[in-house]
C-alpha cells in the first residue's frame, strides 16, 4: 500500500527533479570544500549559504503550493509556520551556546539574563535535546495549523476570508513575538549561535552539510508532495479547489481533507524554517511579517501554482532576482517585485511551469481531439444501439 | 394516525411540516413530501416555489427552522451534514452541471465511486479490477466511454450533465435528487436523458425537478407541484396540469 | 503640536493618556477652566508653581494696595528663615501667611524657586538674581536692589517639596481676600489642592466676606478640605467629608486618603463611605473615558475601513493597496500644507479643508487608473486581485519613498485641532473630537450618496445584477471604475484626517490594512452599518482590554477574537442570509 503510494510519486518529471536536487546536494558542497579557492569551479561559502537559503524558500513555496495550488486555500500566513519552525531550531541553537554567551550563564540565554529572569521558562525545556527540538519543528507549526484549520475549515471559512484571517494570524504572532515577556528574545529574536550537534555553525563544513540537508529535505518533501498529489486524495484535493460542494455532496469530509493538507503543508514550512535559521544565523519576529508571507505567494505564482516544480523554480528565480536587485539597484527592487505581482496575475496566471505544461498539453489535446473526431463516427452507432435497448 | 405511520414506515424519504425562512421570506411553508423506495418522482413549480431549498434541506446544506426530515424512517437528516447524507446514500445533481473540470472523465468517476472516503484511505487507494469494471460500466451507461481520458472541461453542456449523473450512479445512492437535468439540452439529448433516468429509477428512487413539461410527460410519473413553499397538487401529470390552482400559479392560462 | 504616535497607534494611547492626565492637572493648577492654550514644554511641578505665582503677583500688585489683614511686620519672620531648619521654616511660613501681608509674595515665590539667599555677614535674607559672576540682591519685601554680592558671600536657603506645598497654601490664603474675583477663585483652588489647617481661619474669614456664588462654593470646598486636617469638632469634620464627597474627583480622593490615617475613629466609617462613593464615581468616569478612547480609536478604524467597505464590501474587490490610498491622502495633506506655508501662511488653519478635495481627487484618480489598468481584468478572481493590488501597493510605497524619502513628514495641526476641554471627570482633546465628528459625517455622506443619488442607484444596480444593469443601458465598466475611484477617494480623505494623529511615512498604509479588513469582515461585507458598528465596537473592545492586559496583548486578543468570531459567523455581524447559492 505504502509502496504504491511512493511509487506513484515517482513520475517522470519528479524523478528528474529529485535527481537534480540530490546531485546538487553532493556537488555544491564538494565544489565548496574540495576545490581550491582560486579554482574556476570553486563555490565560495557565502554562495553556498545563499543557495541554501534559496532552497529553504523553495521548500516554503512548495508547502504553500500544496494548499494553494492544489487545494485552493490561499494562505497569507505561511510565513508564520516557517518562522515557528525557525524558532524551534533557534531555541535548540540558543541552548547549545551554553556558558559561551556574553553573560556566561550556563542555562539561560543572554536575553533572559538581560531581562533578569531567574530560570528557564517551561516551554524552553527539552530544546537542548536535538531530537526533541526537531520534533518541535514539526509539531509546533503542525499544531498551530491544526487548531487554526480545525476552526476555520469546520465553519467553512473560504476564499478571501480565509486569506485575511491567515494574515491576521501571522500578524498577531508578529505582535506577540515582539514582546520581551513572551520569552523568545523580543525584537532581537534569537542569534549569536555557536554550534549545531557539536559542529560550529559558521564553519565551511557545517554550512556545506546544512546546504546538502536543505537540498535533501527539499527532494524528500517533493517526493511526499508528489505522492499526495498523485494519489486519489490528490485528485479529491483538486476537486475541492475546483468544485468544493460537489466533493462534499459526493460524501467526502472536505474539512478533514483541507485540515490534513494544511497541517502537512505547515510542517513542511516548519522544516524550511528550521533549515533556514542556522544558515542565516538569526531568527527574529520580522519573519512573521505579513509582507513576507505574501512574497511567498508571488514565488509560487511566478513558478506556477498547481505544479510541483513551479514553486521551486519560482522561489529560486525571484530570490536570485531579489539578491541581485537589492545589491545593485536597491531602489528598483520594490518596483520590480510589485510589477512582478501584477504581471504574473495579469499575463501569466499559470506561472512559468504551468504555461509551458499547458502549451505542451494543448498540443497533445489537439492531436487527441483529431483522433477522437475520427473515433466518434465509429462509436456513435454503438451508443445509439445501447440507447435503443 | 395509522395511515400516517404506515406511510412513514414505507417511505424512503419523509418530510413533514418543514418550514424555513430567510430574513422573513418563507422559502418553505410547512411542506410535507414523501418518496417511496423505487419511485421516480417529478417536481414542478414556479421560480421561488422552494424546489431548490427543499433539495438543500434534504442534502443537509440548509437546516430547516421546524419540521421533520427522515430517511428510511429512522435517520433524522436535519442532524447530518452534506458528507454524512451523501454517505447515507442520497446523491444530488446541481442545476448547473458541476463536475471536476481539470480531471479526466475517468478520474471524475473514480472520485465518485462509493469507497472509503477518509483521508488515509484515499491517500493509499489503488484502483482494483472491480472498481475499474464498475467505472467502465458507468461510462457506457452515460455514453462517454470513448472520451474517458479527456478532461471534463472539454465536454459539451449536455455531456457534463450526463457525467454528473454518472458520478451520482458511481456513488450508488438509494435516492437521487436531480435538479433540472435537461436544461440547455437538445431535444434528442432530452429524450435520451429521460430514458437514462427511467433506467436508473429501476434500482433506486429518483426525484427530478424540471420545468420542461414535455420531458415530464415523457417520464410519465407522479408529479408534485410546489408553490410558495408548500405542495399545491400531487398526482399524475394530467391531473396536476388540469388543477386550477396549478394553472393559476404555474402553468398560466 | 500634539504628540506624534509611533507605528503601533494603540501602544501610543497609553502614553497619550498619561500625558493627558498631566495636562489635566496642569490646567487645574493654572486655574484655567477651559480653552487654555497648552505648550508641552510647560510641564512639571516647578514650572506650574512658577506660573501660578507669577499670575498671582500681577494681580496682587494691582489689588492689594494696602495690607488688609493682620498688621505684624513680616520682615523679621523672613529674616528668621536664614537659620531655620525645615520644621522651623514651616512654622515661620505659617506666621508669614498669617500676617496677611501681600508684600511677602515675591519672597515666597523666590523661596519656592530656590532663589532666596541669606547674606553670611549679617544673616539678612534677600532674593538673589544671577548677575555676572555673582548675584544681585533684592530686598524681599520692597523689591529694591540691595547691591551685588559674590557667590560665596551668600548661602541659599534650602527648600523641599513639603515647604513648597506650604508655600503654595500660604499664597492661596494670602490671595483669598483679593478684590479680583478671578484671583480669589484661583486662590480657593490653590487651597483646595494643598489644604492646611493654618489657612483655615483665613479661609473662613474670606468665606464670611464672599458674595460671589461660584467663588463661595469653591471656598466652602477649600474650607472643608482644611477642616479635615485641623482639630475642629467631629461634626464639623463630618460635614466637611460630605462636602468633599460631593466635590468628587481624583484630588478629593487623594485628600480623603491622606487623612484616613489620622482621622478620629468616629469618623472612619463616614470617611470610608465617602472614599468608596468617590471611587465608584471615579470608576464611572474612567469607564466613560475608556469608551471615549474606544470611540476615538473606532472612528480612526472607521475612517480607514470605510473606503474598503465600498471596494471590498460592495464591489467584492480585495484591494490590498487600500492602505496606500490612505497614505497618499496623508501625503496630499503634507504637500498642500507645504504649498500654503510657502505662499499663504495665513491660510494655514484652512489647510485641512483645502487638503480634503485635493486628497480625494488625487487618490480617486489613482484608484481610477488602478481599476482601469489592473483590476478590471481580474473581476471574479478575488485571490488574483489580492495579489495584483498587493503589487500595486508595493509600487506606490516605493514611489512615495523615492519622492519624499523614507522618513516621517511633518504635518501640522491647525490651531483648532489642538488643545482639550474637560467634561466631568474626563478630558476630551479637540483633534480626537474632530476626527470622530469627521468620520461620522463621512459615513453619513456616503450612506446618503449610496441610497439617494443616481450614481448610488447605478452602483447598487451593477453590483446586484450586472447583466440586467447593463441591458438597462448602464455603462457597467464606468460604474465599476468610478465606484472604485470613490472608495479610493474616501480612503484619501481618511488619510487627511489620519495625518493629524499618525506618522506620515511611506509605511502609513501598512499599519491600517489588516485592521481595516478586520473591521469590514467583522462588520459584515456589503453593509455600511456593519462597518460602522464593527469599527466602533472593535475600538471600544481594544480600549477596554488595554488597561488590564496592555496595548500589544490587547491587540493580539482582539485579532484572535475576530478570528474566532469569523469561524462562528463567516459573513460577519450584519450578514444577509439568503437561499444558499449553488456550487
């Protein structure tokens, strides 16, 4: 049963994409670590971290695509799940600092010492244990998504209403995490990480491994997403997107379908956030900003929602563009991003991948229609004969 | 008293004194309505008579303000939601054909098949030979076998109506509610649809809402005329169409 | 110029309230009953006292031609201050006050200010003013110069807050007999604020002579306050407690609380009852003040949301650039004021009135362009509209940032927008007052436009049945465009008002967009009344949560409550029910 589930996922394009990601996971770190710095093939460490960041964004976009592209739920709060995953990882990294902080407190992170806290808040316990922290990377975003979705989908909050309240959700979290007494470092967030699983975070080797992990996790989540999308469940999902009430009247529990997808997607976003934090070295409440979540939507839209490869391509392209513009013409970047939002919705609603696929399909459909036209003449008498019976 | 309880026991669907109002507008006004097992029933009535609202109530989309809605004399439908009711065996075709346009015709039927609809069951579902046979069978019933791999979006209006009926068949309902199945169909298609519904009604109950009097005549079944939220007349097509109240309210002089 | 708020308006309200409270006490101490002008720089106890004394001085010189009360010479008493410790000084001050000689006022004034010095050589007391490296000495009674002195030749007579209080009441007592009604009233106020038993005889003497009703009432209160700390009979004190209770307010509460430790056991019950009565009255006023703040916040929300109620509520367009329309309106105000400052400064009080049509036209035109250029291609695709208009909002923000820079722009308040006035136990600032009135009038105007005008009729026709409207000959595309322009224009007008209470920066709109959507969704889409009720109730809810949980947590709670509310009633407070639409 499970094997069927996974096997279905391995359809042509997905296999290629996964293979490419795995090759990148090996090749980029290898070129970074094994080639001399003056070699033409050498990839500098900063570039490794930058690409790693793009891969995390790609995973976030993939997660969003699962709910938006396939289920029609436009979440404007996926940044919240990403940030929560990031905070879970950040808390682990903070605990790893130990007594190397500025205040040298073996248990309390610096900001707690600064705030005159005497002991670790209850929700920080366990985060010194990697396995627990990684479980929280999945559990916390998943739980939030579950609670939020349980309420929202059960009462059939739909369309733009849902989008607006997801935005309110991340906005509320933004305000909450800005508060010092929440115990997550307030405005400054969590930073000054030292090491992860005993390896220094800043070291080239660690960064290369983090990059490889990002690529592998992206490949893994792509596999999962593909398996979901190509199962009967995935077809129901698209059904919910296109004709929700029909799905309901066929006897499916639409709220459960949405809830499952939302939770899986939130967990993927959490993984992306967790991989993101050690590579950029900081997590702060800014990640909850509603604008961030909307940006994810444009990555997905550019690449092509409702396709699995699209969001990955979109996230990498848009972020590469952002890196370039904010470096070269910082003034222009918001114009470019704003223009992109408008252009994609007006001229490229299916996104890059979607448009290409559509073109290919249209050609195929043309051929099929011609075939069918020939076939119909033969089939028609049969139908009439059946009707007469 | 005895006859009422007998009616109830025999019934497949039993509505008694059902009322519902929206912002003061009484969409249904103590409507009572009974469908027996294996019955094919037609419903006519002017716009706003409450035909669609009645279907909404039967399928759990709208909750009645007062009244009893029973399925098989035991199940209170007012306490269930759409998915529950669909799983109990009540299928519904919308006025506007509603199929999954970005799926193939085959996939549309596969989704509609009466199998375990839980999240995990659908995640790990694989098509079994008998399911395959069943889909093929329905495809031929709705005359779409030759187009099974095409997207539903490419079907004509009438074919979409048939596909939707096919999906309802795949659902294996005990009761089928069909809202204006021949709207926008050619005469030939209308005739074929009448045949199709009669065929279907051999194994289950069907309730058809339609404006097309010719089509209803073709079905040749018991007719219920609704107006202003309650039953105006019930009987054979000739009986109903000669009722002065029906002529006044619906057919016109 | 009112205080500027930071990006979280709610946060700022707390600070503002604190400021208002201070202002309130300032006004009382000034004896201004209404309409006084206020400069924020004039805050603080010392400054308050100084201006009080100066005001008195001016009146005294005119009115106290001759000393009219006790006739003992105050000069030796003042000189005795040179060697007195704080306790002795307090007694001396009592005697000086009892002298009733108005000539001591400058000396008392100087004492409170710390400008009273004694000469080491002869222990005589002088008022000293800095002159070059030393001091110029002034006779405390006559005001005549007594020559220069080196800094080390004189010693400052120390003063503490207790003494300042004593001085204040002494001054009050001294002026209670003034011929000028206003001075007497102020004097009674001064005694009221810092009562002392020493003044009691003075107050009673003044009371006996007083004929003016208002002054007499004030003096009665002042007497009551003084009686409590004196050694009068229990019955008299009971009467005093009653008088103070009827006076009400925070000050009375303070007075009663301050004597509760020393009061006769027999009066304890009366005192506690009076305190409880004042406290409950105070609570009512606090509640009223909270409601007022809530209405004020609610009207800001209403302003921000009302344009959205048209574009989103009526047309169903998710305009994420709505906040930027508000921002453009605020910048229009800035530009209008800039032009006025340069060309016709005397028109400045009219700047907002001029900015209103300008902002409406500018944002309306921008709205028209957005609708024709982007939105009309996306009707029926709300999620795409959301994304495209978000893009528009980014472009608008960056455009403003490129033209005006990323920093806050200074938008001035016309004179009629500043200041405040008291209503019972609360204070109402003019700018909030105007904004409430303004948002209500916008609301009414819009309601009338939609219900009564031909354009409103066309608009409702198009939104209800586009095809029918079109076949009736209504040019639906233009109705769409102008409806959107109307919604945008109203957002621009809102921007004019919000420029008066918020930072005018390119990010202005961002802080309102989520709140605005919350208001419209909460109130019920497609219903202007819903927007009104939604805005006001969210504003009041916010203000009632704030004192107990803090501004930020209050806002979070409100968001969470709205999210839960939408689950319960997905179509908002005032949703229209209807036959469920198919599919």
